[in-house]
C-alpha cells in the first residue's frame, strides 16, 4: 500500500487537469461544429453545470457522429441514381406547379421547394381521404392489405405486437404466403418489442428489418430515429400521418388502457404514391434488406382508374439528420409567410425553432388568425413545461393557444387559408426538424382542407383557450420549472 500511496495522492490532487482538458476539448468540438447558437449554448451549459452526466449526455445525444456522414453519402448516392428520372420529369412537374399556382396562388411555392430541392415530384389528380384516429385508419388499412396483389411496404416508428399489431402481422403473413412481396421496416428504438417478436418468428415470410439497430457499440447513434409512418400497397395506395401500429391509437380496442387518443392519417391514391414509394425505398436502402429495383409493379406512371381520380395536388417533404436543410420547417415557413387569412396548427409537442416562433408571431401581428392546438397534458413532464415556456410570446402577439383536454392530442397538421394542408409525422419541435427521419404530405385540395378545418373546430369544443392572464396566473414554481426545462429545449 505504501508504494502506491504517492500515486493515489497525486491522482487526488491533480485529477482536475485531465478533466479540464477533456471539458475544453468537448466544448471546443461543439464550437467547431458551428451548429445553431442556441443549441451550442444549451449543450455547453449542460456540460458545465451537470458535471460528468453532462458529458455522458453529450456523447449519446449531442455529437454529430460518423453515422451522419454515412447517411449523407447514402443520400448523395440515391440522388444520383434518380438524377435522370428527375430530368425527365421536370417539364411535367413544372406543368403541375403552374396548375397548382392557378388554384392556390403563392402558396404553391411550397411545391416549388419540393421540386428545386428534389424532395418530391408534385403531382395532380390524386384521391385523398382523411382518416380520424386509429379506429378509422386500421380498418381501411387492413382492407387494403388484404387486397394486395404485388407488394406491401410498411415503415413505422412504433409497431407493437399487441391486438392491433398482431392482426396486421397475420394479414402480412397471409399475403406473403400468397406470393405478395412484404417488406417491413420499424425503428429499433421505437419498436423493441416487435424486433424481439420477429427474431423469434423463425418461419416468418415477412422481409423484416430494424432501422438503425441500437446495440452497445452504437448507443451513441440512438439519437437518430426513424419517426416516419408510411404504407404503400401495390404501388397504388399509400398511407401517411401520425398514427402508429398499436392498441393505444385505437379508441375502440378491447385491450386499450390509455386515455382517449386523438390522431389523424391520410390515405392517398394516385401518381403521388410513386414519391411515397421512393421514400420507402430510400429508407430500405439504409437497412440490411436486400436491394430492390424501382421497376414495374412498384411505380406507376398512369392512373389505373382514371374515371375515379380525384383532383388533389400532393407532394411530400422528407428530411433526415443529414438533410441539407430542415426541409419540413422550411416548407411550413413558406406557407405561413404566404398566409392571408388563417393558419391552424395541431401538434403534441411545441418546442419551436426561433424561425418558426417568429413566423407565427409575425403572421398573427400582421392580421392573420393563427391558432395553435396542443395537449392540455403532455406525455412528457419536461416537454410539457418547456412547451409552456414558449407560449407567452405567442399570447402577447395575438396567437390563440388551445389546450386539448379530452385526451392526448397526437395529430400533426397545419392548414393555411383553407387551401393547403400539411399532414405527416412532423412535430413542431427541434428534434423533428433537425434530428429525426420525418415526412409530411402537403396537399392542395379544398375538400380536404374543409374536412381538416371542421375537425379542428370540433376539437376546439374539447379545448380550453389559454389567455395571457391565465399564463401569468400560473403558480410561480410552475413558471420556474418552465424556465428550467426551456434550457433543455434544444436538446429535447
């Protein structure tokens, strides 16, 4: 013991030196990344004021790991593979955008963003159907799955092997046994139970893969999650929205134990399905699944039943951790900036970027009626309080904030001037804009807008209007917790 005592004393006296070097190195790395200044400051504060734990949090959730560079490389490769197709479609896309502009004016700039950034080919003559809550979506989805003849592609953040999930899995197994190609991708972090279930299902005919598997050696990459919900059947019918596969999303499920769940999904038929198929293909190429070609049967250049076609203009805005820009946020900013009458938003999580917050405030200050609906009670304590810290500036400038109290509001929608509707997986928070894999359908269709706004009006009957006076009269300790949670807002 005497021989090692000097070394112990030395370590106890000078331990702060390597620790200080480590802290300086980490903080320097954060600064060199040139990320958003607000997020930079937030991470530095966490690292300084939460010793050791702050470093661990940054390692797991803050770094831009090699994974992002790999995603960028994949994105570039896939863009090159589609280069010729984009060039061939350019005249047709331009024609569609001009027709959409004739209907909705400068709101069509959102579709031009899709074209210029090669996010999606805007299309016309699509049928769109609004599906309210899981009880409507699951029945329609199961009917379409049972009718599949060629292929079924599904991509979900949460897919639970519960009553609803097993029903759908059984249909998928039956269709696979009939010779239909069934590919299923789920996020490994959001669907751990299904990942375990499928590992045990040795005789399954479903081509199943977990997206970005989380293992001990890849824990640091667990920050990047696939939050998308996509279904494509036979390359002709598609689903998108906020509804995952789980009993929790159906208010009529016999096994459901949670509170009322308010959500929304969109069923689409038409040329737009080609772009939804390409988005699934892009995700599939980032798994270990065997590559497949986008050939006949997966893409359709003409409608199979022109006599029943709708007239909706549809495009998709997708983003991921390696996107050149926060495309979903940018699309929303364009639409909000072009609004003349009203903007109505639903989101379960409101932790806005500075750009989105300012856009809503400026719109309201200029005379546009801006309504924001969020849950009265969130499923996350930190998010609840962080969200409330962002509401005061909105209330001060005329934004109407509605607190949904019937249950949990999980819908992610925005309507603008009764002309443009956003429905997808995108929450109004930093994570959805910058970190997760997300996708939203942007639809130009007066009928869909009317349905979405009627639903919004019905939901308002189950809301309390939050006034500035109400916000100010909240207990000081709650407002204090709001402020503390707000410091972590860029990290949530």
